[in-house]
C-alpha cells in the first residue's frame, strides 16, 4: 500500500464515492475498501453475488508470431499449451527462482495473449517482459489505461450476467463458445451496448464468477447495468476488505503476503505451476527464466512450508504474528514460523490463517499456537482451502 497523494483512480472512482465507499490507497491506486460493512459484503458474495472493480490490475497485451514461445520463456508456465480462449494461472520469476508476481494469461486469438498482473507489480512485470524479448518477434503493449475490469462473483453471478441489460452474446466474437458453456479458466467475447467486451471465468473468491474487460468509456454504464440487474438477486458492491477475506477462505495466495521475492513457487505450495517439462519443437528443454534454480529447488528439501491453520479460540491471528510451539499453561513456546494472512472466517465462524512454518511442524493435525500480543492462541494445521463452494 502507499499513501501517495497522486494515486491513480479507476474509471469507476466517482461511482464508488457516490455509493459511499471508504476509499483507500492500494497498489498505487485509490480503491474502495468497503461500501457498508466487511461482513455484509463477504456474506453477500457467498450467498448471492458481489460486484468488484478490478480496473487497477495490470493488463499487458502480447502479440506476434513468437508470442507463445516468448511467454514460455518469460513465465514458469507452459503457455504455448493453453488453448485458444483458455486461461492459465502462472508466475513470473527471477533467475534465482523467486516470485516477482503471480498472474493470469488469457489466450484470446492465435498469437494474441493478455497478461493480467497485480496492480503493484504491473510496471515491474512489463519491464521484465521487455528485458526478456531478445530473440522473440513479439509486441508488448500496456493496455490497462484503455480498459476497466469489473467482476461479478457469487452463486448468482451467471443469472445476473444473463439479466444485464445491454450485455449480449454475439457468435461473431464469441470464439465459438456460448455463455452457458463457458468453462472455468476460459474466456469468450460478448458485446455490451454493441461494443465488444471480453468475459473471463477465473475468480479469486472461491465462488463462481465472471470478469468483464470493457473499454474505459463504457465502464460506468456497465457497472450501473450490472448493479441494476443484480439487485433482485442480492448483488452488492464489494470492496478490497471482503475480497481479501474471501480469498483467504479459498486458500488463495496473495502477492506481498504468501508470495514475494523471498519465496519460490514450491514454498508456497504452488510448484505445480512450474513446468520443467516445457520443450522446444526439437525436444530440447525450454530455457525459461529461473528454470535452473527452480529445478534445483524442486529436488531439495524445503526450509519452510505454507500451511493452513484453524483457530480453536476466538482471537484471530494477523499477518506477521509468530507461530510458536505450544508451551505449558498457555505460555509461548519456540518460534516455528510466521503468519502471512489471518482473520476470523465469516463463513466458517472460527479464526483461520496461512503461515510459513518449519517442515517438522507442517503435518495436518499438528497442534501449534500463535503469539497474539503475548498470549499463545491455540491453532491446528489443516488442509486448504478452508472453504470450498458447494457443487451443483
């Protein structure tokens, strides 16, 4: 976060202010923290739907005959294997294997990709991409300023999309997909008031949901249309605070908390996104940035492990609280780790946390404690995600 008075404003800034949102600096942007209450917005997303402004996220367009090969080189994922109108979660790492950012890549058309990065890291990702273009016939374009990104998340999200006035399917730009058939981690073209928009289905809350890229000059109209359509379904605007508690329940890592430049994907339990099996047309391994370090890291024992923790008491843990072994009579024992994210779970009714701990205490069921202002609050290691949405 920053308190820079020159923070950017999204095309929806005035809408947030008009709705009474508490605004906060975040990643160089002024964003809505909440509109009413954190709890009400969180519960609305779990029970019905929430409307989020994600326009602060970075958006880099990668085009050219070598676009797929370039992304295979620049990222740890096997991007050339992503089908057209598909999407993939990936990471950009440094030469030493540390995580510079986590991001989502959308394959929009042959030789056309969009990379969505975290707001605070968007400039860094673009700079690293530019450094890594040598030998590749690609064009990089920062298209974030021209667009807004609006997300509808929750079990009623699909109904709200279908009820939104002006939002319509168009076979000419859909990419061959009907909205009713849009799969998880895929995207399609639609139209809003006659203009093309891109609709993704990826999500960051643990719920079903959709993300809509719309031109900046149509953002307000789409935001209002979604709010109007969603009101009968229980849709509410939701801010950063609810988004953070939702993603914590869903066990999703957040850059700056579970991920940073001191971490490789393996410590974060995300080793599956590192594709050491990437090969060129001649069968030789693709020398992507960080490959050697990550290959070595995969074969070495971890120094720390990211785990989920469930509290037995009522006091929540917060980021940077120390994880300790349970001492006698509630005393604080030896330090074995540190909390990266923690909060009371509105859905589950007890405190939850993610923390890096030493491997010796990372097994499911291990009883630990967290030092909350000098008191050893009991927690136990549990699998993640903490919350998984009911399947239809």
